[in-house]
């Protein structure tokens, strides 16, 4: 009998056996693959990559993704292994993908197909900043590191937020609110537009700076010494009132240094805090600083150990500290190691060759608040300069640099000589002052030193000046043009390729100038200077000029007046020499000058016709200025005597001139300058007197050039020319010029911008001066005064431009030449040329 139950059992067994045979057959076939879902569940094996498929790319290239992964077709990798994990990390590291997945399929027994699926970050199309001022948007764009086409990741977004908050925090905005709005393009290019909507909020200024624990100095004094940040008060218009961490830390350092410079060596800040709180119904930043002052230390004993060159007494006197003095930390180490004026112990030894000199102070506290200081000195041997080299002078010839250096091979080492060399190189005007870097390489074993100067050639050696000025109502507008070649080379003029574009490199100076006022006034000038004649420190200068002033134009005269005109031809030759005594800042110069005047229509002042003058002038000067354009230290003194030689038929006189200027650095870059000038003109005989070359004060060089019959002295606040010059009058009310003059200048200036491209030097000034007819009338305190402000602008292509706006405190009397000047008026002056 047929058993149904047995039939079903038999059918199930047959079906199960058939399924097993099919599975076995599939595993042996090469055309069928199985995705490995859990590679960690199997043992590592080596597989060869048969193919790599990529999905999810929009803008990125397939080659870029493959190269980033580090995987290659045909490469053997281990599964599971480090290669796949490393590929994922490397793709993420590109920063342009937000998601990366890698899967693989086994093919056969030892091959795999790798599939890389990515999701791209959107690329930046553009970004906008809204809610703030245009200037703030411009400044923010300079700080935000957002570039078109770069991936916009979360870290990029967060960095942009940090940058914006920091930007406004430094300007005093502590509660800046920023919202980022994103707009994804709908063209399938995965491009993103970012909009930063900024609400800067209210500006939170520093309202209070409070100190605790300060017993020796009150809060007001400490706030002043804090310096970097000031409390917000209505009268502090130009002071910074907002908090930045850097300035806060600098201010704390200033406080600690102030205490140490007043003897409190143990001072420390116990605790400090910065917080925002209400201040008169506004939010304000508060600083709380708790101090521990400690005792004030004074010097009890000073002892020197190891010195043989100088005695203890000499070193103590030079050190400028005495027993009982308060310990000033800054001055202590400046006097020991380095001071700007080289009045320190180390310079004392270095300047006589002791390069390897060492001094170590041992400071011991005694009796609670006293200090015993012992200086351990190692003098070592005198060092000799073995080699001196320089580099960076691409245009200036080596000879020009070499003759300027004060460090010579074979000489004893001197720190002062190096400092002087840097100064002399900078005053040439061919190299940037900041770019002159001396490198000292000592050899202790041989007792020698190599000195190398790295130079940075300035691009503004030559310049072209084009300017305009106003010479008064009679002269009118003056146009002036001048080309100056300050590093010229006559020798290269005749060499092949020397004109490329101008022969230069020998340090010679060539100047060509023209100045005109229509047909009324014309001036042409030429000058050439060789600073080292025949390889010696002797300068040779030659110059020539022609000046013509025609009064027969409507600007100068009416139709019923007689003809009036002036002509002057001038030629001069000069010899100068650098001196070694009293010191090597001194120099002397001899100038031989020939003038031929041609005058018409000046009866009562000058005789009509021609006049000749041959003068010999001797100048002794000392110049220790550290910068020719804006000196911050040093002085300049000069005394000169000029004689019109007793040639038959020539005018005769003699002149004595002296001047002194001094520059003092008050604080940081703020400089105070004072200048004093005196002059006297005499005659050998009353029968041979002439009114040529008398002293006139006022105006600038541009205005004074048309008054070429006179000796003109610059003075701000007074326009010069015929209707503003400071001059005594004769009985006919003619301006005859002074035989004696005095001039005083006080100036406070601050170099605001100093770079190769531009120098901007604003200043305030007080000028005073006067001219007198003779010595018996001279009164050094009877002066015409003016005060005001101005700025000097140095541009390599133009030279030095001086703009001043002066307020006259005193007027000038009316004369036949003009109505004079009233006090209490402002005068704008424009000049190109040297400030002093």
C-alpha cells in the first residue's frame, strides 16, 4: 500500500540533495561572485585588484579620486587589512568629500573588484557679507580664507566663524551674532553660495582697569604704565579702548617691568581676570589685576672680578650705578650689555678689540632689601678682523661700498666701527636702512673674526621731481622740474651696455633742473659731485646755473613803468674732505664761486648794469645724524666764512655763518628737533659796498629762486617772494635785506610710515627769525614768529616733498614791493628738497 508520509520524506531528501549539488557547482564557477559583507569574520588573504569602480562623483575627476585612494588595478592587497582603511583616510584627507565607503567583491579565488562610493562636499561659488560697513566687509575678506571652487566643509565654516568673531572682538564687539545662510545651486554642479549675516552688536569698551595689592604706586600711575589699552574716557579720542589678549598680556608685562625698573625685583601678578559687566547702563570690559610688590631693592656693593684692562673704579664710573641707587633692571642690563649710545661695559671692551669678552653678574640679596653685585669678567684675547665681505649690491659698485666701511681687514675688532659702517651705508641713500645686516663670525681659537654685510639695494636711488608753487602775487604760479641721478657713473658712460638705462653705480651725483613762470621767470641748473676723487675721501663738485627774471610782463608791471629785469649766471667748484680730528664726523669744504649779475631798473637798491663777484667760502661741519630724511638722533654743526675776493672791479664783502641742529628721541618714534642759525655780512670798505647777497627770510626754495640777487633763508609761515619776505627797509621803504639774521626752529615729528615705497612724517613746528640792517640793531629776541603743522613725504620717484601750514604770529611792514603781511593768518607752503 502506498505510504503518503514516506513519499513526502523521499521527495524532501531528493530536493535537498539537488540543492547541495547546485551550491557546490556555483562555488567552483569563475563567472559568479559573492560580496563579502563581513571581512573581519574571515582570515586575512592576499587578493589582486581586478578593477576599481567609482560612484558619486559630480565635479571631482576620477583620476584625482583614484590617486587620492592609493589603490591601483593589478595591485595585491590583503583583505581584511590596512590598505582599505588607509584608502578611506586618504580620501577623507582631501577635504572635498563628506562621506566615503569602500566595498569589494571576490572574483574567483584570489581577485577582487573594489567599489568606492563618495559623497562630495559642495564647492564654493561665492560668498557675501551683510549687516556691517563696507570697510569692515573689505577687511574681513582679507582675513577669511574662502576661495572660489574650494570645498565647503564643516571645518571651513567653523574657521570662518572664528575669524569673524575674532575680527569684531578686537574692535570691541563682544556680542557679535553671525548666521550663515547657504544656497545650493540647482544646476546639478554642486555649487554653494554662502551668506554671512552679521550683527556686530554694541561696542564693548574697556571701562575700568583695577589693581589690588599696589601700595607703592596708585592705580592712576599703573594705568599709565599699562599703556597698551586705556580706560574709555571722553577726552581720550585717539587712544585704544578695546580688549585684545595680546595687548592685555603686553600691558601686564609693562606693569611688571615698571616695578622692576623701580627696584621691585620680586613683583608678580597673583591673579588677573577679564570680564564684561554693566557700566552706566552699558556693557563694559573690566580688568582686575592683583599684585604682590615685594621689597624695593637698592645696591649695597659693586665688585669686579677678573678685570685687568680697566680698574674697578673706572668700570664702576662707566657703569653709572653707585652704592645706594635703586636697582633699575632695564638700565642695569643696558649699561652692562648694550646701549644705543655705546655707554655700556660690553661696548667699552668690544670697541678696543675684546670681541670674546664676557661679563656675568652675580646678584645676592642681603639684609632683606639690599643687593651685592659681583661681576665676573672674562676678558680673553683681542680679536683681529680677518675678512670683510658684503653682498646684495646689485647696482652699486663694490668700490663704493668698500670705501664706506669702517671695518678693515687687519684692524682690531670694534663694535663701534660696525655700527658706524651701517650708519654710513644707510646715509648713502642706495640701500634700505632695515636691509643692512652685519653678520659676525668669530673664531676664538685663532683670535679672528669675519664680518659680512648683507645689503638690500634701494630701488629709489634716482628720482624725478615735478612740482608747482606760488611765488606771491607778482610771481604767480611756479613750475619746477628736476632729475637727480644720485648713484651716477661717468666711467660707465663710455662702456658697452653702460646706458641701461642710466650709467650708475659709482656713487656720483648728477642733477639737472629747470624752473619757469611763463616768460617772467626762468631758471636752469646743473650740478655734478664726485664724492671720492682719485680713490681718496675728497669730494669734487662743479655746478652752473642761469636765472632770468623779466618784470616787463603784465604780471609784474604796468605800462607806464620802466623796464626791469635781472639776470644771474653762476658757476662754482668745490673740494671737500673728511677729517679724522677732532673725530671722524668732521669735514671741511672749500667753494669757489663766480657770479655775474645783470640788473636793470632797480635804482636805489642795485645799480643798473653788470656786477661780478668772486667768492671763496670755507665750511667746517660735523654731522652725526642717523638718517638724512628723518633723523631721530645725532646733531649737525657748521661754521663758515665767505670772502668776496678783492679782484679789481668786483664787489667785495665777507660773511660769517653758523648753525646747529640737534635731534632727540623722546619716546618710541617721537622726535624733538631744535635748530639755531646766525649770519653776519660785513664790508672791507664803505666805498665798496653792495646790496647783493644780503639776508632775506621767508618762504621755500621754490619761491626764493626768483630772488637770486639775495641770500635767502627758508622760514615757514611766511611766503617769501616780494610781498612776504622778512627784510629791513631803507628810508625809501625798499626791502634791502639784512646784514645780520637769526633763525630758530623747534619741531616735533613722528614718522608714521617708513617703507621703501613711501615715507610719511607728520610734524608740528615753531619757527622764529628776523633780519637786521646792521649789527647795532641786532636783537636775538626780536623775531617774527609762526607756528603750525605739516608733513614730509618721501617718494623714490619724486624725492622729498614738504607741505606746511603755518600761522603767523607777527606781520611784516608794507614796502614799495608789496603791502606786507598781517599777523593772525595761515600760510600754506610747498617745497621739494632737504628739510634742514
